[in-house]
C-alpha cells in the first residue's frame, strides 16, 4: 500500500469514530482494519490453509 493510501484510509477511520473516541479506540480500529486487509490480501495471493490443515496443526501444539 502506498503511503498516501494508508493516510487516506487512516483519515477515513478517524472521521468514522465518534467525537468522544479515545486514542485506544483509534488504535484498535487501525489495528483491526490493518489485520483484516492483510488477511484479505493473503487470501487473494493464495496464502491460506484448509480448515483440516489448521485443525491438524493446532492438535500438534495442544499436546
């Protein structure tokens, strides 16, 4: 993402928050939206695993 695109998206997030939003509210919104965008990009690029593979990986770590 180009820096100006990130700034534009951040401004939209700021504008969408209520006037009494805290810094924590802002940081949470930016963090969550960034994680969602990264996840969508990963999915578009095929960087995903199946549900069955995830269960297999988690069961190995649970023991």
